[in-house]
């Protein structure tokens, strides 16, 4: 499937890359920061990081913005509102909400891989208001009702 993408800023000396799959089996594409100067995110702070990109998805698809596992595990930096959703009718710049829950400042430089995006199909539904829902074995059990021990 082809998806239209637009670079919003003039090329800098370093240029900037389109989102790309890091490996053949990757579901998510790495997306990079586009910034004139480094963005410093203090511990317990949040920053809105620009990517310099806008997309035009077909109706019935969304773009999910997700954390990169390495940033989360090594630096305590992850995407808030994850997965964030870019709707098929949005044409503005993709920006990534990064939160730093590490113990040190985290600096985002131009070209850094800051998040990953996954394109996913979705369905719009119509609600059917009923008095009774169908029964299941689980019923209303939730919030840890199945326990934490291995099932094996």
C-alpha cells in the first residue's frame, strides 16, 4: 500500500529521513526528530517533538505512534498517550509527545529516532443499546482477576 507523505520543512544540511523499517520483520517504522536545536527534556518533564512530516492515510487506517523500547528501557523516555493515533483525515505535522521518567536530562537531536509508527486498519462501529449483554465464562472479572502465576 502506498501512503502519501510530505516533508514540511526545507532540507537542512543534515537533511531528514522518512520513517523506515529497521529490519525486514519490523511492524513499526522508526520516525525521527526534526529540530533546529537540541531539545532537552528534564527528568519528569514532557516535550512535544516535531518530525517535519505530514501524511495522508486512506479512510479506514490510522497511524499509531509508539515508544521505542530502547529509549524506554535505557533512558526512561517514552511516548505519552501511547499509542497515539493519527487519524486518516489529519493533515498536520506529526509530533511526538516524549516524557522523561529517567534520572537525568535527555537530549533529542535532529535526526534521532524518537518513536515508531504502525499503520493499522480499523473499523467504525454503530452502538446497539441493549438491556442485557451476552454471558461469557469470564463475566465481569477484570483488573487482575485471572491472577499473575503462570498458566503452564
